[in-house]
C-alpha cells in the first residue's frame, strides 16, 4: 500500500524548516504538509461541512502556501500563516457556493435581541470528567454548521483549534476586539443550540 | 436575560451579557468581574447562562478532530508534486 516516506526530524526547529522552505527545498515542503496537514484539514472540514470540499480547500491552501512562501515574513508562527491561508480558501469557496448572493458577513446572526439567552435550564454535564456521547458530539458538530461563516471561522480557530485570541485574529486578518465580538456571538448561539439538547437531557435524568 | 422570574431590572442582565465571554475566559478586569459576580448572586438566570456558556466552551475544547484520511493525504502530496515522498510499503 502506498504511504508517505518522510523524516520529520531533519529540521531542528521551525526557523530551520522555514529557511529550507524559503530555499525551495521539497523535503521541507513535504514536512510542512505532513506536520500541519491534519490541522488544516480539520478547520476546512468544519468550515465547509463536507469532506470532498475540505480536501480541495486543503490542496488549494498548500499550493498557495508553497508558491508564495517568500511572502511569509515570519512575524507569526508558520501554523498561524497556514490557518490564514486555509481559512481564506475555505471562505472563498463558501462564497462561490453561495454564488456571491450573500455576503459572508451578513447576516452576522443576530441583532441584539437574537443574542439574548432564551434557554435557561441548567445542564447536568461535566465536560472535563465524562466522555462525550456520540449523540452529543453530533449535536455539537451540527450546531457549529449553523453559524454564519465569519462567526464559525472565529469559533473554530479560537475554541476548537485552540489558537490564542491574537493568533486567531491574525489568521482572520481582523482586530482582536473584532475577533472577540465574533467569538462571543458564536458562543452564545452555540450555548443556545446545545441547551435545547442538554437541558432536556438533564430534565430526563432528574425524572 | 429572561422574560420571567426577574425581580430586578432586565437592563442589568443585558448590560453584562456582552462581557460574559471575556469573563469566562478570565480576560475581564477585576471591577467588571466583581459586578458580574454580584449580579449572579441575585440572578439565577444569569448564573445559569454563565455556567452553561462556560460548559459550552469546555465541551468544544474536548471535541475530537477527524484526522485527514490517508488517501486524501496521498492525493494532497501528489497534487503538490511531492510524489517523491510517497512510497510503497
């Protein structure tokens, strides 16, 4: 069976890898793809909600990254730069899918009234201690897909991929305060959607 | 925040709502934290919202990533003209 034959340990650290990438070293490009491919695929899959399109996004993103390596200025981590390229590729593809009829930033969800929490039941779930059921995982994934793309991308980068506020803002080319606003809106919307499921579960357990 | 069970001004719930993400992240200054905590002592609904918002964030921190399928990774390498790194084992 075909597999990959790459030694990931030949570059001492990220600066050494970047030097090799800038020199056009194919082994360095293979290392970058092997090392970061899965992270970028995870982001693309959650933004697109479709495995085939996620694969195409990742291909487009790495082609773009390899061809414009010279534009990487080293001010951010390589992964942040790749997240930026991948997120852009995904959002561009979504925009095409929508046939340019709807701006990705509109509707941003929600006027202020939409942000007001309506589901106010408590949840009997301890995220740190218990394994999450398949059903809950599906509810969580489906909830992310309902977010408008700009909020979805902010949430995926910050809360699922675990980028810092600064890194996520850099990846989306927005200010940190704009990132925080999007994140807050996304979290409130997701809380509301999960509440429909988790509050009901907690009530059933209490019966 | 709710439409019922409130014996105080809803405006205070609304005013604090915009800061709850920063509060959950520990990014809020001490004065505002104290204001939110004082409010939560009096407002069960806001206490539940903060608790469930925090749980929402934690739940997503534990959401497992689906790895890139092996055949998709191979197609990626081929598309990037990195066939030299694809071998047969």
